[in-house]
C-alpha cells in the first residue's frame, strides 16, 4: 500500500505550494522513497529539481529517469567520505557537507572531475544529537580551510532545526542561520559565497521563507506521507 498522492492530487498540491512560494525561492522536490512513476508526473508538472538522501536510491532512479535530461539532482542527506566520489558523479548540488574532512575530500576529488559541485555547508544553530553539521563557532574556525577548497563552489548554508520546536523557536533558528551567513559574507572570503540558504521542509518552510530561505526542500507536503520514517 502506498501513502503517496495520485497524479491529479499532486497537480493540485503543487499549484497550492507554488502560490505560497516567492519567485526567488527554488522548490526542491524531495523524492526519497517516491516511486519514479510519480517523479515523472512531477517532472511533467514542471519540477526540475529532485532531492535525494541516499546514494544508492539516487543512482537507481537516475538510471531509470535518464531521458529527463534537464533535471538537477540535489543530495540532501548525510554523506560518508567513502561515497564522496559517487556523490560527485550523481549530484550537481550537495546540501549536506557537514565537516571539514568531507569538504577536503570532495575538493580533492572535484579537482579531477568534470564539473564544479555546488555546495552548502550544513550548520546546527542549536545542539542536536540527531543531526550532523557545524556549530557556528567551529564553522567560523574552519572558514580559512574551506576557503582553500577552490574546486568546490561553496554557495551558502543549509540548516534543519531540531524536531519539535515551537514555531517561534524554529523561526529563530532560521534567522540565526541567515545571520551567520551574513557574518561570513562580511568577511569577504574570495571562495566562499553566501547567497544561498537551503532551509525549510514540509512543516516549517513558510517560517524558513520568512527568514530568507532561497531553497526549500519539500517531500511530504508535495507527495504525501512516506511509507517509512527512515531518511
Ligand atoms: C526528508 C528530508 C526533507 C523533506 O522533508 P519533508 O518533511 O518530507 O518535507 C528535507 N530535507 C532533508 C535533509 C530531508 O532528509
């Protein structure tokens, strides 16, 4: 049994969501566990950005959707170093670069690979044992090294607030992420751009937009509930 929406419902849902998104905000359709048939329908409805969490699942789906040539694939889940090469092959965007060692590894690999990946640095503005990412202090410490990663296109920050916050607290996390990006921007690192904020999921994307998000990553509100809770 699937919990996902039917094609007609997807069209309605997408129309509703688009009405709430400013033109400047990119909609990334998070398709983990979503069958490729439904992804094709999303494509027909104009979706061109797909977000996946797992290398293997993305690899299988990309093979099945090879004919959709103008799709941009975004990796949004934690990336293990040993899968970094595969990730560069599959994804133009990696939103979930969450430590310096991984950034250095990707930079090494990208030197010899075809395209320069777009990278967001994942941050945690509140401590959260369930999430990866830099805390602000450690990120500021690592900026000189990140600035040396000249084979990466580091374009901004990504954040996921801890689960279960009040809306005001969630908004505050997003605003602090925006402020951190601004602080980094003011340091004028030549290789660190900070124009992108990848913030906002189904339950909190309107708050994220209020705080200046430029990319929202929407799964359930677009496609319906996933069959399993697993990332
Ligand atoms: C699953 C996931 C999303 C989408 O979450 P929904 O609640 O389904 O909108 C967004 N970002 C990341 C990093 C995810 O793992």
